[in-house]
């Protein structure tokens, strides 16, 4: 999470949406040690700062050899990114490849109060 | 239903959605004895516990040679899963292959009160 | 309409949706005598009884050589099925093939009061 | 507009939707004299009368050599059809082919008060 | 922005939507100097005036060799077009090609008060 | 087959291909009496005469209430059309809707010797 | 294989192709005991006899609880069907669902000498 | 055909292919007077000269109000373009919209001897 | 490559094709250290032995943290698999995700002499 | 063209194919000064050397503000790349966006003698 960088929102005061879709996320199943693959979508309304894209890509690399469950990784990404850029709202969606004839989609959401 | 297993929700307190899509469900028509094929979608908001995926796959295998109607199997899956993981809300959708030029989709929903 | 058969709703008390999509409906244009082709979708919330699928298929065969307009056939199917299974709500959609560079979709809805 | 014909609504009193999609509309750009091509969608809730399809096709032919802008033709079709069939509500959508790397969609709506 | 031209709304008083989709937008990344590619969508409800399409195409050419971030260019287009045609409401969406396995979509909205 | 009409080939001497695709063919299963639906493709190189389209449409209507198997109807169409227009070569393809989880495609070909 | 039935080829002497696509094949993995799912395509040129469709469907049901590998089942279907209908040529293709991120397609062919 | 213009082939001596696809062709049915719509594809290997695109677009405009059959217009375009640019080979394909449930594709080819 | 396992071809003497498509291959760029993602297709005609699927999956895991170019990895997979199962022929195709606006496909083939 | 870089073929002696697809090519029309957009595909069999991808991307940037026709740019890319990497064979395909309702595809090929 230390890798995450930000830059000042160029349109503070206007509530607009930024969506980044990472088509190539991979982590490891903590039970089997086998890799999992997902598409990860970040959809947020920035407040004072925005997430820098290149650093975001490096942040996701940290999961490449990490053993972690679908539900946990989705909530961890939301927690990390909210802490780093303090958005007005943010939704994380992870869409996982087929395992045993079954695919999965996890969606977690944060709204500033 | 005894096969179903669970694990503790890693983000209790946050209302987030988990969707599992089983692309390879099959049961048997109780009238003709011929197999039926469907895609089954489970979409739920967990409370204290989550459904474990591997056990879920084995749970669905129990229907492979069971004679049961579309409407009944959809409601039975909802009843079984709600009883087992006690979610905040859950929707089951079954999408059935063509029979006599006709395909069918059944959707049943539970919300904790 | 006499052909329509029903069976008891296996989950009375739960409001769930049943959708049947007939991909191969055909009737006849009353002006030209030429056949029309449509996909017909029945989407309903059952009350005490459900529509039986095989009888439903035979019901639709009655339109094969009947001369009837798009708007009339859509409303007639809705009237017939509502009368037969007395649902909580029902929507009929007919999606017609291209005629003169133009395709048509008719949608009629019933809600029990 | 004189070409437009109508017939009595076969289900007066029920608010149902009729959608006609003309895949082959063409008019002329008043500035360049070059042809424009669009898909035109009529989506309406009839009151006492419905639009007859064959006459509708001839009505659209009147635009084939008419010079008229995207925004004007969309509003003219809405005005003509509303005047002719007096619907409860009607939406006209025109979806135009690419010009200079840009495509356009215009949507105009009428609701009876 | 001086290039933008307008014409009188042919249906003042009716709230209808105009959508223009530019499939071939390109600007330059201010950090790397490499080109970025996007599809830009303008969706607005005109008030007294409409945006002229040919001038709009030339307006977008001004970004071809301009170094500017995704978030900034989206908000700048919204600011420029709102100032020029004073619409009742307008939404700008920019959908960017893949960089580092990640694609992005930015959406900014204006509503007249 | 008496309904089939022809017109003189406007480019005799050049071997070019004509393909007609009927998206709305229907006949009846001789065993069950239930309707079958297919897309029928005629692909031929004309010799002295071409098949007239409107008459072709009426020819296909003759199958609407005829009980005939997939394999037989494909070969009958080929025989009828070859006899009527005497082409240099012709291929008939019939692509049938799903029955019992199975769809079928039959292809028969004629080449003048 | 005893279930397979045939009928006389209605166009003996013409080499034409018949293709049947079973969208709902299932067998069992002999190692894990878990079900496998495939689409099975039969593509053949009949000689004196054709495969009857309804019996073919029942033939495929025999694999539902049989433990057998992808490569073996494909070759077994080819052997069984060739023995039963003695075609001029036949190709069997089995297209299997994803397992461990990997899907498989097996194709075996027979030509009469 | 007088409108067609050409320019010198920039790579004389290399046999390469040029394909232009006109998505918006329209002519008139000589029997009914109603418009027909097609996608027209020109695929050729140039010899000494190439077809100029803007003039080609104006050439196609001449068919807008011309009554002509599918087979005739395809062969006429081939004759006109071959005469004008004298290619090594050329194929014209016209793909026509649905009429009476039937769509058509005509393909004519020229090869220099 | 030691992980690769095989089993006896169940249909020795018949030349049939086996295709495995791994949708989730990943390796590392040797220049940047960043991960690459590809779909890898193995298409082969077995001789005496076949590749076992589960071991194949583990073989591909060895590339997860290996720095290797597109061209080299494609040829290495071909060399490894040919050495291990000695097929009659084999084709390896690697289809790589977008980098700098560019995607790549590499195809290498082996035929036994 | 000076920007193009190469590296030694890692599998000299095996004839295998390398395909690079640039989704974001842009140049300028020499007549109107307006930008053109294309997808460019390079498909080649390397001899002793391969094209380096990052340098290839910079090579394509040189066309961004260059006025050049479709046919000329396709042949120029082929000439430049053949000269630089001396392949066994190479095909360049350029697929251009819609202009005046027309899109274009140019394909040029080189084979070493």
C-alpha cells in the first residue's frame, strides 16, 4: 500500500466519477497455492486527491504472490485505496475466472459520511 | 445440504455483495426422467458468515440425479443456502436450456427482516 | 386457451419471478395472409398456481394459422394467461421479425389489485 | 404526414407499450446535400388509436430527399406522430451513422398532460 | 475553444437529449509524451442553442498534440462546451485505451441551476 | 413448386454467386405433429435464369403445414430449385432450432456436369 | 449403443452433410468422480442410413454417470456411431468446459475407404 | 460513372489488395418503387491506378433514386469500376437488408487475363 | 518441464486432434520486470502418448515468475511438450494482452518427419 | 525508420509466425489535413532477427503528423520493416475508420525469394 501515489484533483468541487479497470489481476489461493485471476474495477468520486495510475499498477503487483481469499482481497483493496485517497465514494468489483464450473463477482462499497 | 460449509465473513459490518455463478448445473425432469441443464446464480450480502466455494460445488452435485421441477429447485436452493449462512439478503436465479422451443428463468429472493 | 394447464405453486407466500421465453412463435397477418414470426416472453409472479410448460407450448400452437395483429395477439395472450393462472403480476413481450425494414416490440402488463 | 393511417386500439384502457424500429431511414444534409442514414425508434403508449405499420413506412419515405438537420427531423417526427395518433406518451430516438469520426443519437419525448 | 459554433435549437421548450460520440479522440500524456486514445461522448439537453457538429470536430483536433491528464481533459471539455452552448444539462464521458493492463472511464456532469 | 418464378440472368457468361437467406422457415415434424423452425440458405451460381424473390417466399410457405424430416426437406428444396432454374451450382443449408438439447444443420449441394 | 436407431437415407447417391450439435453432454471424470460438461458435434455424410435424433439423445444419456476421459469418450462416440450407421465420413468434436483455467477441444474423424 | 476518379498506384509492381466497404448504399426496387438498402464491398488488386475515395462516394449516390435489381446493380458496379481503373482483379459484394423475412448477398468477380 | 506427465493414447493409429486452451498464463518481462498475460493454445495430434491435463497446469505455473520474451516462451513451450509427448504434430499459439496500444500473437509449429 | 530496433531470433531455423496488432495508429489526410485512424497488423516469419516492440511503437509515432494516403502508408510500413528485419515473409494490414459512410482495409505482402 506504500506504493500508492496521488495527485491533486483538477476539478475540486465538482462530483465526477473516475473508473479504472485492471484486466490482469492475479493473486494466490491460500488453500491450494494455485493462482487466481480477476478483473478488478475501481469506481470512485474523488474529493481533494486522485489516484495516480502508474503507482496503482505497482500496488496491484503486491498481490501477485500473496495468498488471500476473494472476499478478503476485495475488502482489502477498498480499505487501502479509501485510506490513501479519501474519496467521496468508492466501489471495488472483482470478477474471478472459472473454478470448478463456477465464477464469482465480489462488490464492496464505501461512502464518506 | 449437509455438505454446505461456511467461513467467517472477513468484513463484518460492511454490506457488500458476493455473486457465484455455476455454469454447469444439471437435475432431472420428474415427469420425463430426462436431464435438465441450467446456469445457477447466487447473489447475496453476507452477515456473519460466507459460503465456502468448494463445498458449494459438492452441494450442487446432489441435484444431478434428483427429479425436481424448475420452480421447486430454485426455491429449495434459496431455502437451503439461507438456512446455512443466514445472509442479510440473497437472490437465486436459475436459467434453463431450451425445451420445445422455450427457455426459462426463475428468480427467488430473500431479505432478512 | 382450453389447453392451458397449471400446477400448485411450490413456494406460496414468497414473491418470486418466473420467465418463459418462446423463441418460435408464429401467427398470420390478417391483411396479407402472410406469416409473422416473434419471440414471446412471459414474465410473472405466481400466486397460488403456476403455468405448466408443455401445455403452454400447445396453447401457442393455436396461433399458427390465426390471422391477428401484433397489438391484439399481445393483449390476448396476456388476457388468456391472467385468466388461467391468476398471477400477482404478469408482463407479455412480443418481439417481431423485420417487415419493410421495420421491426416491432409490444409489451403489455397486468398487476393484481 | 397525410400518409399516416391509424386503427382503433384493441386494448383501450390498458397502458401498454408499442415500439417500432425502422432500420433503414435516410434523409439529406441541408448543408452538403449528402445523404444521412439513421435507425429510427418510435416507442409509445397508445390512447384510443394505434399507428398502422404500412402507412408509417410510406410516411418515412417522404424524408428520403428532404434536406433537414438531425435535431429538426427528430422533433418533426415526434410532432407529426403525436398529432396523428394522440398517444398517452411517445419517445422518438434517431441513431445516426458516423460522420467525421462522430456518431449521434437524438431522443425527444412527449407525455400527454 | 474559439472554434466551437452553435445554431438555434429547433425545438426550444421541449427538453430532449442530444448525444454525440467521437470515436477517434487523441491527446498526449504530459508525463511520457506518448499519445493517449479515447472515445468521447457528449450527452446534453439544449436550451436556446445547439452545438454545430463540424466545428465540434475541429475543436477536438486542438487536443491532438496537447499534453493533458485524463481527469483534466474530461473536465476541460465539459467547461468549454457548457460555456459555449449554455445547456440545461450536459455529461462528458471519456473512455481510454488500455495502458499497463488498465483502461479508464471518466464521467463529469453539469446541471443548470 | 409451381409457384417458383424466374427472370433472365442479367450477366450471362460471368460466374457470380447469389445467396438468399430465409430467416423464418417453418415445417412440421411428421412423427409428433409439432412445428420445426429453421433458417434456410440458398447459395447458387445462375446459368441462364435467376430465381425471383417474391415467388420464392411463396414457395417456402407451402412447407408451413407439411410433415417432413430435416434431411428430406433439405434435399427436396435442392431438387425443386435446381429443376426450376437449372443453375451451374447450388447449395442448400438448413439450420434447425434446438430440440431435446440438440440443434442440426443439413447441407446438400448440386453441380452441373 | 444399443439405443441408437436409424432410418433410410432419403437421398441416397447424393453426398450431403448432416450436423447434429448436442449442447448438453455430461460425463464423469474417472479420477475425481466430478462431472464434466461438453458440447458434442456429429458431422457426417450418410451412406444408406441416417441416425435417428431421439434415439441419439438417449444414447448420449448413457454417459451421464460413466467415468471416462475426454480423449476416450470422443473416440468411443466415433466408433459407436460409425459402427451403427456406416457413413461415408464422420467427424466428432467435443468441446469441454473450463477446468483449472483450461478448456479442451478433441476432434476425431473417420473416412470410409 | 463519369464521376469516378483515379490516382496513380503508389506501389506499382507489388500485388496488394484494397478493400472499401460502403455501409450506406441505397437504390430503388424497380417493381415496387420502394427503397432497398445494402452494404457494398469493393475488393481489388490495383494495376497502374487506384480508385479515389471521395469520387467513389459520389458515384454511389447516382443509384439513390435508380430502379434496379440486386443482381443487375452488383454486375453494373463491377463493370463500371473495372472499366474505370482496369484492375488486376476485383470482387463486388452487395449485402441486402431483410425483405419478406429474406436477406440476400450477391458476389461478382473479375480477373484480368 | 519435469512436472509434465503423460498417459497412453486411447486410440493409437487414428490421427485425431487434441486442443487445450489455457486462459490464464502469466510470465514476466525480462526488461521491465512487469508481468505479461497470455492465452496459450496447444493443438496436437498424439502418437503413442497424450499430455495429462493436471500436470500440464502445474508445468505452466513454472513461468509465473520467470523473465522471458514472447518469442522465446512460445518456442520453449513447443520444445518442452514435443520432447515430452513426441506427437505427430503440434502447434503452440500465445495471444498476449495489450502493451503500449499493441497486442501480439506468436505461433510455432512442429511436424514429425 | 531509424527508430526501429531488432534482436536475434531465439529460434532460428524454425519457421514460426509473429503478429503485432497496433490498435491506435493515426496519420493525417494529405488533402484535408484531417486525422485518419487505423488498426495496423504486422504478421511476419522472422529470419535471423526479430522486431523489438518498444522501438516499433516509437516508429509508428512518426506518422502521427505526417500527411500520407492509405495505400502509400501501408506500402511504406511494409518497405521499412522488410528493410530493417529482412523477414522470410511479412504482411501489413491497415484497417481504417469510417469516412463518408465508407471504411477501408489495405493489405500488402512480401515474400523473400
